[in-house]
C-alpha cells in the first residue's frame, strides 16, 4: 500500500521531465504532453530545463501511472507571453480526478478490511488497490477534472524548455484537486 501512495508523487516527478525544442513554445508544451500521454518518458524528459533523473518505473506502479497519463487530454495550447528568452503558454488539461479515485480506494480498503474475516496483509491491500485503480482508469465513465494552467518556458541554446515551475503547473493540471491534497 505504501508503494501505491507514492504514485501521485511519482506522477509529479515524471512531470518534472520534458522534451527538446520545438520551433515554438506551444510546440514544446504540446510535444511534452504528447510524450507523457504516450508514456514516453525519455522523450518527455527532453522538453525540460531540469530533466528527471529516474524514469524507470515498472510493474503495477507503471500500469497505474500509464493509465493516468493515457487518460489525460489537453487542448487550447495558447501562447500568452513571449520575450527573447522566456515565454508563457496556457493549456487546458483534463484527466482522471485522482482525489476522487484515492478517496474511493481508501473507502474500499477500509470496507474490505472491516468486512474480512481474516486480517488483510499489505500484499492483499496492494492487490486490491491495483485492481481498483486499473478498473477505474479503464471505466468509460471515469470521473475527470479540468484545469487551465500557465506554463513558463525558457529558451536555452535556441530551444524552448519547460521550467521547473512549468512542470509543477502541468502536474497540477494532470493531478487536479489531488495536487492540493495534504497527506
């Protein structure tokens, strides 16, 4: 279960990675988001000022992170400010409402633990959570949240890169209300 609680953190860290230099700030943001949707973390990393060091995730965590990213969509990529070496792009991001999913998953674990005649161990809880998230992310009626975020970029060596602040904004866009949840 501890591993599953780290998934939101890992998603946040993934979003601190980016992809390299489209001809415009809008192309950079779009390229980064497309790479994330495709779960191509190496390519996504090339769009960032500060690439993420560890993009190797495997197993159930990878399945859930990939499910979240594949269920994330973006639109209205708009340049709202550009100077010689900095720019800001606004984008609307829609993705799974992870706060709702995490709340429902927690309820499920407690209900199962209370109704079970035998004690649930950590492996049982983890399997239950993985199954819940996998099924929820595949549900055509998945509850989503939409956020419009502003993403700052810097021009480095004539290539637009998403700043650390930009990856934080994208994380907020993808994670929505979960990004404001305290654990």
